[in-house]
C-alpha cells in the first residue's frame, strides 16, 4: 500500500506541472503584458514598468539575452518623430529625423535607465561627419548603416562636422542571465507559495483567497449535502417505483430541471420568493437567513443532473443477480433496496462525491455575485471584470490543485477497498 | 410482419433513423430544433442584409415612445425598455446561440477527435502525452477556465468561442480514445493492417466512420451546454457586447421584471428552455438509437 501511494503521488507531479504551464501560457504568453490593459493607454511608462517589474512581466518569456524596455519605444520615424521634436535643432522628414550640427541631443527616454544592468542601443543612420554618443564614437558613415552599442547610461548625441540622419532606433535591456525569465520567476513565486498581488485592491492574493473561502464554503457545503441527500433519496424512490408513472414523472422532471438556465432559477427565486412572497431577504450576507435562498436555488438547480445520475446507478445495481437472489429468498423490496442496492451503489456515488469536493471551493460564481456573498466566486467575477490577472490565476491554480489532490484521495480510497486496483 | 425490407436501408444510419422515428418525444424535439434553426437562419439573413447595407438593423433601432408595450398584434412579444421588438431580438439571440453552439463545436470536436484517435491508436508515449494533456485540462475548474480565456482574449464573441471551444474537447477526446482502443483489436482493422494500409488511412477511413455516432451524440449534448455558457457569459458582461444575446436580454429584463414588465423575461426564458430541452432529449434519444449499449435508464 505505501508503494502504491508513493507511485500515485509521483503521477501527480506531471499534472501539477501541466496546470502551472497552462496558466503560464494563458496569462503570460497569450495574454501578453497586462499592464496596458489594466492601467489604460494613458498611463505613465514608469508606472507600467513598475507594474511589470513587480509581476516579472519585463523579462524574456522562457529564455533570452535581451528584453524590451518601456523607456524608449521602437521607432522607424515613419509617421512621427515623437518626443525628439521637443529639442531644438531636430527636424522630421521622409521617415527619418535630422539632428542639426552644433547641438547636443539626448535620447528622449521616458524614465532613467536602471544601473544594475546594461542596455543595447541599435540605430540606423548616416552622416558625413564624425558624431559622438557620450564618450563613444557613433560609427555612422555616408551610407545607411546599422550600429549596435552597449551602454549603461546613454549620453548625448553630438553631431560633429555634419548633421546626423537617423532612420530607426530601438533600445533593449540586456539580461544578466539568459535564464532569468518569466517562467523561472513564476516557478520561484509559486515555490514561495506567493500568488502575487491584486492590482485593484493592492492586497496579497493569498489573503484575498483566505478571506473568500469561508463565505464560499458556507454557501456550497449546505448545497452539497442537502443536494446529495435529496437526490439519493429521490433516486431510491424512483428505483423502488421504477417503470411506473412516479418514476417517469421524476425522469421528466429531472430533464426539465436540467434544461432551465441557472440564471432563470436565480432571477425567478429572487423575484417570486424574496420580492413577491417576502420569505427571504433579497440580497446581502449578514446572518444565516441570508443564505437560505441561495442554498435553496443551488439545491434545485443541481437536482436534475444528480437525480438522473444516481437513478441510473441505482437501476444498474437493481438489475444485478444478487438482487434477484435476495428477492427470490423472500427479502422485501424495500429491504433489498436499502440494505443491498444502496450499499453496492456507494462506490460510484463516493467517486462522484469526492470529485465534486474541489468544486465546493470555487463556490458558485453566479449565486455569490447575485446575492452579494463575498466568497471566491464573487472575487473571481470581479477580478475577471477588472482584468486582475494575479487573482484569477490564483483561484484557477488553487482550484486545479485541489482537484488533483481529490483525485489522489479517491484513488487511495479505492485501493484500500479493492486490492485489484493496485495491480493495474 | 413489420420486419424491414432487407433489400434497402440496413446501414447503421437508416437503422437508427427507423428506431428514432418510433420515439415520439424525439420527433417533437427534432421539430422544435428545425424551427429554431429556421429562426437562426432568418436572423442571419437579416443580420447580413443590414451589414451589407451598412445600416443599423431594425432590431437595434430605439423608439422610446413605444417602450414597454405588452404583447399585441403589432409586437407579438411586446417591446423592451428602448421600444425594440422583443421577438426580433429573440430571433437574433437564436442566431448568436447557434453560432456559439456550432463554432465552439467546430473548435472542440476536431481537437478532441484528433487527439483521441491518435492516443487510442498509437498507445505508448503518444497516449501518455495526450492523457496527460487532457487530465491537466480537466483539473482546471471549468467555468473559471472559460472566463479566464475570455478575459485574456478580450470581451466579445471571439472570447466566447475560444473559451468554450478550447476547454470542452476533453470529454469527446476521452470517449473517442476509448472507442478507438476497442476497435483497434477488431478483425477489420487487423485486415487493413495485413493489407499494408497506412495508419492515417486505417485510422480516419476505417475506424473513424465506425465511431462517428459518438461524435453526433456528443455534438447534440454539448450544443445546449455551450449555449447555456454563452448566456451566462453575456449576462456577466464578458460575452457578446452589442448584439441582442439571450444573456444580455435576461440582464436587461430582470431589472424591469420587478415593475411588472413580464413579457421579455418570460419569452427569453422560454426560448432558452425549449432549445436546451429539445437538444438534451434528442441527444438522449439519439444515443439510444445509435448505440443501444449506451442506454441511459431502465426502460
């Protein structure tokens, strides 16, 4: 048995790594830097850079020697010369800028460069003279030429003897180590169990998650247990009366319940039960009374699917030989159902129950946001609406990890009950 | 003697159709689905027409004098807060629901079928990799995953398509993998091997047609699920933006319900209910007709 547990736990590792990789691909690779999305197009470059620095978005994705910096936008001067024109002696013509001789021109950086790493400046230009950049020779000639310079702090461009024409410019930050990537940053962060910081509330995501979990469980745990007991009881009832109108009524009812959209349950519940009949409070989270209506709605909306599922299991069991034997021996119908069938149906039921447990944690997105219950579902919806990447990622990750762990527990329980499982 | 004539129609499909025809509920559902499909097609034609003419379509034109009219001869399902005809908007909602159901299927089913076929046929390392891939996808909480993808892609229909399409291929991948593993050992596949046929030919020309019923049933059952998710996303403001989706209609109707404007809510709800119910029941009936081994329930 310990061998089996160890083996099964090792099998967990690839899945966990896969989940981390998928969230990385989703939020870092596909999503790109969320700074702009979050702060809007008018944000200052240095605040954007600070946002990226805190979340590691200003590094190469997987591996790389250089990375973009927001200090200077790549420009080929096709349409505009941007901030260059603020300096006297700079003119913009035909997709290039001309720096008149006799002046000295600074590169219009949005913020001063970091002093803990080097930068790489690539310029394409031409001149008849011998221009300087700080203390370095720029190395342009009469023909268009691309020049790459390594520098820590760019000085001023000084055209000597003749004006300098520049056709394109770009600045890259050189990484001290090529492995210092977003992926490594992400793994390091997770290894510290740090899920980042919410940008909208500026709180740690781990704290937000910890605050949200109790209200979520207060909602989902009652829904789960009441739903479980009701649907198992009803499914036994159906199995007892199978192929009569009672059974058929419940089959139709369960399909109908499944076809009603979740939204409709909530809107109808709020309107008829809370507003018209005034049996429940409409909205809020103050005491147990406020939970009654969301729990009721949650139970009813889940009832259709689970009733159908458990009824199928019960009927599968009820057709087995041992049931016929028991009936032939004169055991009463209800006794067979409760003592024999229910016990044997427990295995698929338990699987279903254990697999459902991780979903308790994410709560019910809709119920929580409708009834103003400050749980994880509510948190998730607000975070998605405000593009709060770290919060969404935190919830997704924890949900996935809990699912993986629940799977592990199910398999270990199986192995404990049924020795054949271990041999597979 | 109601045994069918052996000269014609003994294929799996005609056999299944014969079985399906005797199921009255399934035929009613099929009728409802045909009706909805016609509505969606009509909606698409209207939509394309106005798009080609570059005009604001009439279902978006507001007329504040005609707001909140209860159902009448002019407006069979009444008008909404901005005086727009509820029935026309409902038809446009049907169009969007169909688009979502079909396009997400076109994303999810090919991915699932292709990966499932490869995993089942080759086994070994390929199988390990694909099983790893789908168990990873399966362990991420579904709705959150969909919403997260939509958040990354951006608000709008593309986000809905990709969110639902890229997360729901797991179920069909599992089913197809299981079926292919079963079929791989059968005599006809062994014979194809002995003839020296290439693996793509065996897999996609011989095995795939034999597991095609799984795809049909999956499509029928995942269609309503995709529609439900779209309604939910549009309702939350993450899905469809400027078109009259059912989710958006519910969202605007629920505010007015409290003041007695019942018609918009009622008809939208009814439309979603009928469409989802029809697809669910038809899916069950199709499963029974195509593959009696998979029968659900006792009767």
